[in-house]
C-alpha cells in the first residue's frame, strides 16, 4: 500500500552547483530504490539558515512530494541519517488532502476581534 509523503532535505549551500545536482540525483535514486515515485519537485534553492548547522549558515532546500510504500519513509530516514552531506531532513505524511504549494508565499494578516460580554 502506497502513501503520499512530503520530503524536505537541506544540503550545505557551499557544495557547489555540480555536487548539489549529484546530491539531488542520489535523492531521486533513493526514492526509486524505495519503490516510490516522485509526484512533484520543488527546489527552493539557496536560503539562509535560522541558525548555523555543522558550521553552515546557508542551505540548499529541496521539497518533494513523493509516493512511497509504508516502509519507504523508514528507509529514507535511515539513509539521510547516514549521509554526511545532509544538514536536515523531514519526511511527513500530509494530513488530509494534499494541496498545491504556492511558488511565492503571500502572508495576509487577519485581525480577529471577539466581543467579551
């Protein structure tokens, strides 16, 4: 039985363009090795980290929507924990309906007022 998962991986930004491509190809190979398929790829590129991780201050973010068998997330987690190039990773099963991720995030502030009697 296959399920849909969101996969986010952060690599060090100082790897360089060619090594980042190789790392993403290796990630693609891991998904295929886990008998899964990639539904959508979103590479957010180079972004600053909120705090230094392994002396890196910038990271290369990749966010993918993948379909994996039930043992797939465990296999990916094990592979990521052993990979020294991966700064952080996250594999989650989205709650409810899978929605499209907007390319540019627009934040609207909404003020809610409640009358207290």
